[in-house]
C-alpha cells in the first residue's frame, strides 16, 4: 500500500477529503495533512509519502514553492496539484517542474479516484522497474566479478594512482568515499591435502550465500572474491566508526562460520586501519602475513599480529627443529604469494640466529628440499623434472644470505606444479560446467549452485574459475545464451513474448522484456517488428 499526504488551507475541503474518500480502497494509506506548505514541509520530510496532494494558493508557502522543494528532496514522490480555473496558469507552471497531475475544484470522488488510480498505476510501474533493476543487479553483480577482482588486484599491488583508483571504483559502482579503511582477508582453504579443486559442500554453499547476503546489505563493506579460496573485504568508516565496523564484521563472520566449524576450515586476518588509498598495498601485505599463520596453526581461526610474534618466538628454548608436517601442509594448500610470509613465520628468532651457521643452513635447506621432494612424489611427479637443474648445486653451497631464496625457489616450483595439475583438472570441470549450462540454460531454476553440485565442485571456486577463464561471470554467460535464443525465436516464430520468455528460461515475461531491452536497447516487440520489416 502506498502513502498519501494532503496540504490544503481550506479546512472543510481538507477534512472532507480525509474522511469521505476511501483511500485504502484505491491502495493508499492517509499519513497526514497540513494547512500550508510551511507546516507541511517537516511532516513530509518525516513521512516521505509516495503521493503529495497540495493546493496551489496557500498562505506562508504556496503549492508551487512546496512542490519545487519536494521534487528536489524527494524526487520519487508523485505530486498532484489542486487548483481552481483561475489558477490554471499556475497549474501549467507546476506541471513544467515535474508535478504529475492536477485536480480542478470542486473535487468530486470520481475526479479524485481517477487521479489516484493514475498515480497508483505510475507507482506500480516504477516499483516493477525498480524490482527488475534490483533483480538484475543482484544477478549480474555476483560476488565473483572479473572486473572487480582485477580492480582489487591493481589496488593492492599499488599499480594505480589515487585518481585512477577513484575513477575505476566509480565505474564499478564501488564507493571509496570515506576517511578510514581496514582490509579483512577471509580464507576457506580446505587443508585436506588433496591435489584437486575443492569439492561441492552444501555447508560451504550455504555459508557463502549467507555471508554474501549479509555483506551486500552493509554499505560499510565491499567484498571481493580475491582468489579461489579467499575473500577480501574492505571495511569503511571514519575515525569514530572504523574500529566498531571492523569488530562487527569479524563477530558476524565468526558467529556464522562457527556453525559449520566441524565441516569447514576458515581463517581470518585484518590489516589494521589505514587512512590513504595508497596504503592498500602495504595493508594487504600485513593482512596476508597474519593470515599465513594458518599454516603454522591450522586449528586457529582469527590471526593477529600477536600470533605472528608468537610464531617468531616459539621454540626459542628448544632445539632447532623444523616441523615438516607444517611445511607439507603449506605446500599442499598455499599460493606462491604466501611463501615469503610463511618462511618468515617459521624462522623464529633462535632459528634465525642458527642460520648464521653454515652447518644449520645446509640442514635447513636439505630439510626443505626433502619436504618438497616428498610432496612432489605425492603429486606423482619426478622432482628432477620440476626443480631447477641447479637446485642440488645450490644446496651444496648454500649460505645464510642465500638459504631462504633457495628454499623459496623450491617452494615456488612445487606450488606451481600443483596448480598446473589442478588447473588441468579445473579446465575439464569448467568444460563440463559450460556443457551443462549450454544444455540447461532454458531452465528457469538453473543456478550456480546447481551446476557446481552437478560437477562436484565448490560454487565459489566454480564462479572464480568461470570468470577468470571466460572473462565473464556465470550469470552474464547464461543471460547471453538466453538472449541469443530469444532473438531466434522472435524472428523465426510467431510465439507471444510471454511464450518466448518461458522458453528461454524466464518465468516473468516483464523481467524478460526488461533484460532484453537492457541487452539490446529495444524491447522484444520492437526487435521483432524491426527484424520482420514491419
């Protein structure tokens, strides 16, 4: 039901309209009235009515002045002018500033009824359009968007100037209009030791959907599906709100994730507050360093700078030994960008001191080498075919200055090989996903979750892979398939638009027409007429 507010200085007319007209029967709730524009303005600002009915001639503030202010402050409010025959020139002026209609005195029930029906019809069409626009945005702005991910990568790599950041964020509809930021990384690395893409999990699918719904409803957060298993969330605020906004986010994520704690691995780290867009590269490094603690403590969830310090001091009073299980866990699940942070975390203060010994350097390097070889063996590949031919020679002459670089190179080669193997499998799965979509895009119920379940892969992983490989989102691909099919049906059959809509996967023919016009710039009816030379 819509709302209506009446401004009329003649009390007899005002009370008569209020009491005698069946507002609810016409779909309106009567939310208030006033004797002149001056009294009405604060009440209208408070009630924000869908329709304003106002007389033109009133003391203190007339209807024209009131209408101009309302059109500026509440542009979606429909305005109906009440005028006498002598005021017709005023009514014309009112219509020129955006007033929708006018009522000539005396006002009868039939006259008012016709005007209110017209207002309701316009409001219904606007709401329908807005509903379709919201639906379109919700579908097209999946949490994995290629352009958004590319923007985030450029932001945290520091390759864009501040002006370019503002320009690009505006193009993507991302509001970076505050004074303080925080970067939160949320990771769902399976930690299973499997050398395959993450399989479909109804718990993970449900959790991802819940998190995305929550984040999309909060303007203080901007979420990016950064890579296959990691979300990056930019928290916005000012000096007084940034900490509470961050705390609320982390508490909400923690509460939702803990429900699935037995089924899902999850890890979180924040960068700390920054005040400049140019600081995002450093913020990402800080958050990534803290997040890398998950490989040292896979049973933890939320990692802080205190955890990093604890890693560095752990075992200072014990022998310099390397926990090879943690190294294997890292090789099985990490990305190349995390290597330096991982090594920095496992090299505690005593180990760092011990690396000055050439004997310990060789022990450390050889231990890492054996871990890499064991891992490559688990992958079913020969280490000699993966590691550089100079690796063994480098191990022989390793020094305190070169040891971490030598280890880093071995890690990078092993992780790249794992990704190569997983990538080949992923391409096969992506091909299966595309084939499934091509066969079922006419099903109105087709969804990312359904396709992911069909090929037994994580929905978020499929979404990220789909965008990365095809340079388009999952929804955009389905929409393009449906629109191409719709064009064929419109040109080659005499099916009604509603039937065409249903045949290409849209239950709502009005939404189909909206998407078609959004895609091609003309309605399905206009397209058919143009194509048939009508």
